[in-house]
């Protein structure tokens, strides 16, 4: 099986690490991760019915998923400047310009062009600040599973 893409929109916060932590907590509590839900369909409706967490912690869930990973944002532990395993890095201005012809893409732009997946590998993730009316409105996280 090849790596599976995943993506999420979440409320904008200037502290991207805090936003990532809240998103990870939300998805863990919902039980939207492997092995509870081995295959998750994206995009996710955050208010849709879900099985709930089946592990004591995010780390326990990651351990249970083993080498497959959780196939979700739970595989991303932190935010950093460079794309690497387990780290969400910002998509740089050059890539944003190339993909969206702006450094301030809207949600609609991102949903209609997800070619950024070509820039990341298994276990890696990116994030993008999403704009509405010229102001930051959401954060978008996207990555690839390990398996």
C-alpha cells in the first residue's frame, strides 16, 4: 500500500504550534486515526460522528499504529521551518506563488489545487495560512502517511 494523503483546515492562530496541538487533540479524541479507523476519507467534517479515542494517549495510539503510522495529523509532532519526518513546515512563498499566484491563498484556492503534495514525502507535512478578505482566517495542514 502506498502513502495516503491527509489534510485539515482549522481555526487560525498566530501560534501555529498551539493550533497543531489542538488539531491533534481533536482528531485523537474523535478517534479519527489508525488503528481505530484504518482508512480515513478526506476532507473530514469535524462534527461528523466518530468512534472516539480508543487509546490512553496520542503516544499510545502512535505505538499501536506501529510502522503504518496513524494515517492522520497525529503522526506530526511539531512545527518547524524545514520539511522533515514528523514536522509540519510552512509552504514557502515561492511555492505559494507558483501554486496560487499569491502568498495569501484562500480556502477555495487550496481546495482546487493540492499539487503541493508533490513537494512532500511519507511522514512529512506542510501548513499554509489561509486568507479570507485579505486576513488570516484558517490554518491548513496536509501530509502523507508512512505506509
